[in-house]
C-alpha cells in the first residue's frame, strides 16, 4: 500500500495457552480511517492494545510510520501513536484536574508551552478554558470522552487508535463524538483505526474495514462494498444481515 502509516504482519497474540489473535495482517494508509469489526472476543481490541505495547506475548511485526513496535523505546513510540479507550471515566484519574490530565503527556516529554497547548487542545475539542480546572466527575460522559481525545492528541501523533469510542455514551451524544472525530481527522491529517461491534459506526467513519471472527481475519471491505453488500464470505453476509446500517 502506498504511504502506509501502520503495517501489521502475521500478528499473533497469546494469553497463556490461548491464542486471541491468530496470524492477522493488514495495512493502513496515511490519512485513512480503518475499522476493525467483529463479535466480542474476536480479537479486535487486543490488536489495538498490542500496537500500544499492552500485550506482552505476541509475534509478528508492527510498524507505525516506519517505526517498529518491538525494540523501540515506549516514549519514542508514543509520539507516533496514541489510543482512546472505551470508558472515558476509567481513562482519567479521578483526582487530577482536567488540565493536568491533558498536560501530563507533554510534561513527561518535556515539551514547551504546555499550559498554552493544553488550552488549545480544549478549544479544539469544543470545551472552554474553565474545563481545565474541573475534575472528571464534574463532566458528562461525552465531555470526558472529548478530554480523552484531547489527551491522546497532546503529543501530536498522526495515528489514533480508538477502542469503541462511543459505546459507553448515550445515543444522543454518540453522533457528536463521531462528528468531532471526523472533523479532527480532516483538519489535522490524522489516521484512525477504530474498533467497534457497531457496523453503523464503522460505516459512518471508516473508508475500509476488516471483519474478524475467532481471532482471525475474515474479509476486508471498502465502505462502498459494505453498503452495496458486495460480500464474499458467508460469515460476513450473516454478520451484516444481523446488523443495522
């Protein structure tokens, strides 16, 4: 693939005696939004966690922007890719002010103008400067997820991994977060890998998607192929038929 920003080749991940990702390969182009979809336990979230260094027992190769995941110091690798987790409340320290939570990665990396950059990030996600002085419990679920996105953008990565970014939110708020993500991708030239069990979310946000079943890759489709039901595999046909698009 031309100008690949994420390359995953022959990835296998084990938890003890169980193989939870089994010989999966895919590539994501710079600027693309790529979806990983499948039933619970299919291995899609584990792929994201492995890219971020949170799964110790894996084989294969992972490279982000040409930087290999294996052997690269985590601090260096974290400037290439960041992750937004499913539960925005669990991803924020309850005793840390929102401004401190956003600023923490920048302080760890000894970046300049941290306070100004923190306020810029708050504005970018549609929150006022006063939110810097609030605690997570004072925010709604949608506001907390906006903060989690801002924190992930603090080091200016070009690749964001999003693990079920709207599933913990009220339906009325989900569209706001998805529209925010689409705007940020367009304005900042970001690349997304989005995990979801919701095919409608994937269809709305992603240029291509990979369907997984039982730790393995089943089929990769473009958005047009999905919407036109140009499906090759029986499992894909059954999965799409059971979903609401």
